[in-house]
């Protein structure tokens, strides 16, 4: 009887872990970069590869960094949301064209509109690794001191924009 009790207890514990795991939202993966300085980089701009962009250029401003790619299906889903946000001039949106060809990125923005102040090119995805990108799209809210305050995994939706991102941006802009 005792030899059946231990496997039964182990089985019940494993089922409990499985039950808890299935209830988690995969878009709410905690980022170790929250409340830490945004990783530094200097990358060429998509529209003019002779010019560069760096997060250091944004010191003193609250801004969004949106990681996107022309080959990304989910990026198409969030693009109208970003276009609407950029037209409101609430917060500047900077793009990071991730593991993409410059020509493809330019064509994609020409067709769908360009919500970005500018986009930097991360051709090899090295900066994405520094930012802990799981997959595109991902969006980061970065404060005036260059600290990451929020990370949105997956497409920005009108709901998480209005409920989470914009209230955080408004709070950070007051500081």
C-alpha cells in the first residue's frame, strides 16, 4: 500500500503544477529588464543608414520602442493601433526593425504607413537579444532617465494601450 502512495502523491503534485501552468498568460512573461536601464546601442536608421539612432538620444523623454519586422504577421495586426497612437502625438514611437532587410522594411512602411519617428535596423538581431526579445512585436515603455518601465509582449491592442501603456506614459511624463 505504501509503495503506491508515493507515486500517487508525486502524480497529484505534477497535475497541480500543470494546472497552474495552463492558467498563466504567456504574454505576461516577467522581464528582468523592468526598472533597469535600457541596453545601449547605436544602430543605423532604416530610412538613412548614414545616420544612427541610440537610446541615449532620448534622455529626458518618455518614449516607446516597438520591435517589428516586415515578415511579422502580428505586426500587421498592431500596425493600425500604432498609426492611430502616432497621430495623437501623446508619446514618440521609435521602431527597431528586427532581423529584416532594409528594402523589405521600407516597402512595408510605405504600404501601411509609418507610425515611427524613425526606425533603427537590427539586421542580425543582436540588440533584440540584449532587450530579451522573445518574438516580434514587442514594445517597451522607456522613461526620461532611460529606464525600461514596461514591456508588452505581442501586439499592442487598443485595450492594453488604454488600460496600461497610456496611463503609465502619462504618469512618467509628469515626473
